């Protein structure tokens, strides 16, 4: 049993509860680990389940196809896309590091932009008053920054 302090006091306003100061989380295990180690193992398992859920709701929704090679290709491409999406979210620095992949795609990748070229110069027109422009610009500048000089 874990006892966690309730940090959201506004959630409890207007409600009568038995335990107003703490939330309790029970977990059951068949291992012989002590409580702290069992809780750490449980939380690690919960984190990987979030990753599995995220992958299943995106590219792994196409599995199984009945062809082993196709399944292997989908798995590899799904993991590559997942890792690149996570790296982009962390690099953008807009608080998307813990967001689901669909949210990251919606806010940073699938953007309604227009590409225009004039005088051999390509211009990208982003939406006006776009709320994620700062994060996208930071990501773009980081990816396309000139390489830093290597020390000799």
C-alpha cells in the first residue's frame, strides 16, 4: 500500500471524503521483494505500458498483417518514428516531453503551412497566432543550426 499526499486541494472542495490528506494506492505481487523495490518495479512496468499503448494507437495498429517480414518492418519503423517524435518533443522544449505521440504530431509535426518559392529562395509560411510557434521554431533552429566547430 502506498500513501501519497493529496496535492490538489481544490479537487476536494465540496466533497466529503474519508481521507482528505492522502491518496492510497494498493498493489499486489507474488514476488518476495520488499515494498519499496516492488513499488519501483511496478512503476517501471506502468511506464512501459504507456509506451506500448502509445505505439499501439499509432503505427502498430496495422499489426498483425499475416506476413512476418511486413510485421518486422512495421515494428522497426514504428519504433524509429516513436523515438524521433519523442526527441522532437524534448528538443522543442514546450512541455511536450511527456505528451502522447498523437499530441506531439498534432502540435509540432502536422502543421498547416504553405511553402512558397521566389528568386530561388524557399519560404515557409506558418499560421498566424499559432500557439506552438515558439516550440516549433526552437526545434527548427536546433535541427538546422550550423554544426559546431570540432575542437582540435
